C-alpha cells in the first residue's frame, strides 16, 4: 500500500492550495479516505473524510465552508481543496485510508505572510 501526498507549500493568509494523494496497492474505490493534519506541538486531527461512495463527506468544524474533499476513483486519487487559508491551518497534512490503517508521509502546508 502506498499513499503519496503532494501540493503543500507556503501560501499567504486568504490563499488557496489543493492537496493531492495518489493511492496504490489496495482497492481504492472500496475504501473511505481521509485527510488529517498535525500542527507543531498539537495532536493529529481529522480534517475531512470521504466515503467510498463519494457523495458522503465530513469535516472538522474549523474547516467547514473552506475545505472540500473529493476523490477520483478512476485515477485512485483523493484531493483536498483548501480555500481562505488561515495561519492556524499551518500543519503537516496526511492522507490516510478511512480506518487509519495506512498513512502517507505527509505534506507541509504553511500559511504565513
């Protein structure tokens, strides 16, 4: 199983980023997927999840209305569109299978002016 995140970087407050996660080695279309994040000195938290049936999503309250999780089962990809970014969104973002069994290595998002 391999999960590889990309798309992180430095962005100014109010800006946008799109994270991508390439999945392989398991039946992607049958697996719920999630994005987590871990800020410096804080515990890892679930940011967003999407069921294997792509119409069902969930978000932590702090990102509702700003972040959108989506998936492309044909390409084995999951995405996190992040808009109106805030400094408190700064963290390493991880892609994981829905049950947290498998994890990527993460991609750093820094929101700063």
